[in-house]
């Protein structure tokens, strides 16, 4: 997620509510389709990061399918410390953060097809 004031990165989850998990979805368009899997997990709970692995399967109009992988290292901080670090704004609602990020991801992957 980006800070609304400056565009700097802010965390998508907070440590108090983080749970590993997966989400999947897809998109069918006139020129192709896309399926994706998102896997959020924390290999080291003692630090302030977690991993997000994405698997994308775009399919073009000819029916050709390929598989792409992308990994993100994201920040994981306590609720009161989840601001962007460049200003006084702090995150107060994990649900709002996740929804905002999810919509950005969906718009981004939909642009692949």
C-alpha cells in the first residue's frame, strides 16, 4: 500500500492480526484470461517482514498459457507503528489496508490480458 500523503510504502498487514493464507482469482477478457494465486506467509516471525508469492497463469487469445512467479517482501509492524515512516499518518484499520491493496493488485493483474 502507498501512503496517501507521499506515496511511500506502508504495510498491508499488522503483526497483531497477520495470518498466513492464500487467495486466488482470475479474469476473463476478450483477448485472453488470467488466473492467479497469492500466498502470504511469514518464514521468520521474529522479524518485521513476511513474504507474498504470486503465481500468475496468463492465457492469450490463441490458448497459449504460461506461468509467472513474483515474490514480494513486505513489512509487518505493530498497529501503532504501521505508518509510512515519512509522515505522522499511521494505519488504524487493517481491513482498509488489505482492501486497498487487493484492488490495486487486481487492477494490475487484469492489465496482463
